[in-house]
């Protein structure tokens, strides 16, 4: 019984540590102890204990001058190991580059996480008006083409679990916030093989996305194009749809799917 309690306690500590790592973003790459404790809703002693453990493993580092914590070099090492044994960025980035060139719009690829699609590859067109996508940005499941296409083709029950556990956030007047409406959209996406989303994350942005599968038929990534809404016509819409689906199919084939 005591061993089981210790195991449960250790798992809770790991969960807290992983949650703390999730607060580091492009927008906020560094935190003071008090700030990250407040963000994570834990006391400073708990936050410090977790940060010290992460520091010992090189996952975070502490700047003695600024008194701030940031991600450590071990994160880079782990990312390189992951890419070596299961290359995906090197597969997706050239396809994203080609999509941006052929469509004249911003193209991106992402990997699924618990809270949405984590952006891992971006290419923006060389034009003044374009959709800006941030590195490592998390795209919400219910408000983006990437998120919706992942939910539609995800493993059995994932979408239902996410919809039942999550408070669905609204970003614009066109965001899907009702679970029944989301499910209806997912069924339509699955029948078409790609997702289309207009004004649901940002009012002036239209998104197209398709799923990338591995050889087990699991969705491992998404490929998408984010288009300035005013530039979309019936002609270029069909072209973008075809190009996105073709890029995702090529990625799937390259990954053995």
C-alpha cells in the first residue's frame, strides 16, 4: 500500500513538472519563480522544488543575473534524438515550403498535443499582406482547420473525451463552441478528407488542413495553409484544397503510412 502511494505521489510530481514546462513559450520564454508559481497556481516552495529537479536534468536553467528560469539545453538534445529516430520536421518542412510557394499563402505543419496542434514548421510567402504564424504556437482544436482535422481523424474516442472534459473556448463570432456543432463538422471533415475553417480563430483568416498518418493509420501531424480571407476565390480555394491534400498524402507516404 505504501509503495503504491509513493508511486502515485511520484506520478503527480512528474505531471506538475511537465505542466510547468508547458508554460514556457515564444511569447514568454523566461519566468521568475513567483511568476511561474502564480501561472501554475502552486506555492513558491513547490515551484522551486520542481524547477530544481528540472534544472538538475538540464531541462531548465536559471540565470543568476536576471533571476529568471528558461528552457535548458537538454530540450535541444532530446529534440534531436527524437528527430533522428523518427524524422518528421525534416519531412514536413520541405512540403510546407512548397505549399507556401505554390499557394502564395502561409503554410504550416503541426503535431498534436493535449491542448491543440503544436506548430513545428512554418513558411510565409514573400508578400506584404499575409497570415502570421508563430513558432511553437498551439492552435486550438475547435477553432482551426488543423485542430478540427486532427479531431476528425484521431483515434477512437479522443474527440469525445476532449469535448467532454474541456471548456470550449470562443475566439470569434464564428468559433464552434457547441459540442454538437463540433461533432457535426467533424463528420463532414471525415467524409471530405480535409478541413476548412473560416474566421473561427482570427476573423480575417481562412484555413485548410489535411491529416498525416503513420503506418498504423494514426494521425501524427497536420499540414495546412492559412489564407487571407479577402484573397480567397472559388478558383484558388479549390486549388489550395487540392494542394494541401496532396502534400499531406505525400507526407503520409514518406512516413510509411
